[in-house]
C-alpha cells in the first residue's frame, strides 16, 4: 500500500508534503484523487458521511470507531454498503487485534476452561479530553456521546466478542462531575440469553487510567490487565490465567501471567483489511455488522437509564433500525 493523499481541517490550504503526498482541507477534493482505499479517521459527525462518499466512489473503506454518533448513522452506511457488494468495509475496533485479546479469545474458544460465567470490565481515563486533544468529544452534536461511546465502546465490543449478544441491560449514566452534555460515567449490568452476566464501568473520572477485564469461567479466570497504547498511561499489557482449584478454599489458586512488550495490533488490523481486499475474503473481525451490534449495545446502555433516556430523547435501538 502507498499513501497518495491525506485530508485534514488543520491544513490552511491544499498542497503537497515534502515526500510528495498531497494534502487537502476538504475530503471531497481528496476523493478526486485516483484511489483504491479510503481510511476515515474523522470526527463522529462526519465519519459516516465520508464513509458513504468513499463507497460511492467505488473505494474500499476502513473507518475508525465509532462508526458515527448513533445507530442511525451506521445503518445508513450499511444501506450504502449493500449497494456495493464487491467493496470491503471494515471498522477499527483495534483492541480486538491486541496480542493479549487474541490469546484470550483462543483460550476461551478452545473450551478447556469451560463456559463463561461472568465478566467485569473497567475502562477509564481522567478526563473526557486528554493529551491536549481537541474538545469536540465534549459536544453532543459532534460526538453523539461521551466516554462510553468514545472509549468504553472498545470494552463493549470486547464483551460482545467474548460472550455474544447481551439481551437484558440495566444502567446508570451520569455527567455529574464534568458537567458536559455527554456522559462522564456509565455503569451497566447486562446478561446474555444463555445467562452470561457482564458488568461494565466506562469512566472519565478514573484518575489512574485503567483497562481491566475479568472473565470468570467454569475452570478458572482470564484477566486482561492494561493495554499498550501511544500514551503508555494504561500500564503494562498482561494476560493472567487463573486455574480454579475446587479442593482449595483459600481463594489463592495458581496463576500464570504473560506480559506483552510490543503492540503489533495496528499492523495486524490493516493487514487483515488488505487481505480481505486482495484475496476477496469477507471482513471477519471489525465488519459493519460488528459495528452495528456494538453501537446498538452502547445505545441500549444509554436507553436503559430512564433519566438519561428522557433527558436526551434516546430511542430504543431495537425499534429504530434492523
């Protein structure tokens, strides 16, 4: 793959970088280039519009999460995708491609630890806007939601990946600390049709940045702790496998910890996307349906809190779009 051109509103004019890559302020000018693939890394309000424009230009599209501001946004994209069956559309749920997650998924799918009983996930940062980023994430009109939609969507997606679809949801949603019109905390209690319970806290008041997912199974536990990132603020990425001992009652069983010292997830993700294009394979992980179901679950969590639902007129996603 070769980068031909880029687009960003930070550019004052159109032009070319020293390496010859052309740049534009307006994505419509970018789409006049001779392209094969479009990678969309834009704000939530415009991401679905640009994704649709790329598909209409007969381009394969990779779009970063979230796919838009709400379920209607991703539904519009999927309608367009259906009209272009030869094109590949993939969404950037990058956490799926971390080595610790891949190893945990292999272990769970092997069945050697039995079935999943429950999961407890915490994904949090200290503010809605961190690392001197622009403040659009605090604006509902642009972002669509707060910390759950922006960051917590990764944990929601992983819980779906491990457990399947959650059918019963209860929640509390709050913006009581930072006071923006998007949430700074979301607390959810969820259950699948076959009884797996998931508990989730997505937080923008987690002063020590934290990523942690406990998965408890019949024969032990799998604990994902920390996640390698550019900020390096979420600690070391580890996978802890706990072996249950039914004959012991001291709650201190044998465990094995694997620490991951590199992050090949970005390369793996794009390699998977390119493979689906070059070899005409379906997008397996990060498909538009993955994006739709994960967005639906995010909005079911919003909708389950009656106060939040009424305040922001949040519809039931099961009743709005397929």
